[in-house]
C-alpha cells in the first residue's frame, strides 16, 4: 500500500479515534481483527452498565408492588365510616324525646360514629406517613435515573461519532476505489468497506437499545413520580378537606344533646359528601398508580433482551 493510502486509512480507523467510542474489545489475533472488533463492539461498556442499572431499577420498582393497596383500603375505610355518620338522628326533638332520654341516646350513638371516623382517619394518616417515609429514601433511585440518562447520552454520542466516521470513510473509499491500485490496495479497500458494514450493523443495534432504554426509563420515572404525586394529594386531603370536615362534625357533636342547628348539620353533610368524593378518587388513583408501576417494571424486564444482545 502506498504512503498516501496508509495515511487515509489511519485517519479513518485509528485506535485513538476508536477509543473515543469507549469500547472494550477482547484481545484479537491481528490489528485488522482488532479494528473490526472495535467497530462491532462500539459502546459495549455503556451497554453493560445499562444492564446493571436496568436490574437495579426493576428491583426498586417491583419492591413497591402491593404497597398502595392498603392505602386504597384506608381511603375506602374513611369513606365508609363517614357514610355511617347519621346526622338525621340529631334533628331537634320535642320535650317528650328529652324526657325519655332519646336525645342522649342519639348523642351517644353519634359520638361513637364520630369516633370510628376519627380512627379511620388515623389509619389513613399512618399509611400515608409510612409511604412518605419510604418515598423520602428515594435519593439513590434518583441518582440511578440520572446515571441511566448519562449512559444513554454517551451511547447517543457514540452513534453521532460513528455516523460521521461512516460518512467520512465512505467518501474516501469512493476516491480510493476510483484510483484503482494493485491487489493489496484493493484488498484493503474491501476490508475497510466490510468494516463500514460492521459499524452500520452496530449502530442499528445501538439505536434499538437507546430507543428501548429511553422508553423504559421514562415510564419508570413517570411511575415513581406518579406515586409521589398520589401521596402528596392524599396528604393534602388529610391536611385540608379532612380537617375542615372534622371541625364541622365537631360543631354538630358539641350540640348533639340539645339538637344542633340545622345549618350546622347541612354544612357538615355537604363537607362530608365532598370529602367522600375525594376519597373515592384517591382510591381509584391508587389502583392506577399501582398499574403504572407494574407496567414500568415489566418494560424494564423486557429491556433485558435488547441490552444483552448489544453487550
């Protein structure tokens, strides 16, 4: 091969340039085989790290399976306890009811109903508190997602570099083929062309990996964020709507013996109905969040195949 031809080939597929692709090929029998292996294994180091991260993230997502069911049950429990509060029994009564003690009986029954509501609210509060405590320990998961993104971006950079290299290589191959030359030169051209095809196939594999990884990563991120938003909404419900309902019920309970004002009963009833609607929605959201987490874990599991094939 002439010196100019040597220079052109070296400028296209040198160890220094291929090192930019961050690959770790196994030992090859010859420099040519080594270069071929570099083209075929581009980005394999990043893919292997993604394999490790995939397993770790799937484990994290699956660890939460079933955790939201008790929360949904607690939401339903508070909803049902509120439903059993009978405001009608506290309507103002006449002198006969007061004389026979029915007013006190009604007040006592109402107090028991309110107590059951309070216990149901405490159960819901405990479930939310426990899940929020686990949520606060998510810093490691956040770092994992960041590393996922970094590895994907590294593969994208390799793909960009490889695409530029292919364009450069093919342009020069056209010039070298047109120039002709002895059989040794033509053999080198054929080898370089085959090397281009190796890299073409490798880039296709990497595109598949990047696309599948991005989808799985985004679904996992959305599922984890969805759980956080759900817990925040239930906590807000307890801090806001539940406290307002509790105060209104307390006003009614305080006047239970003598018969509360009808407007106080109406206000408490409307507030209860509004809270029950929110509790029903929260229970449905628990089911949706659990389904999203299951889907995210399944997609992470499905990512094993493409990553393994590209490693």
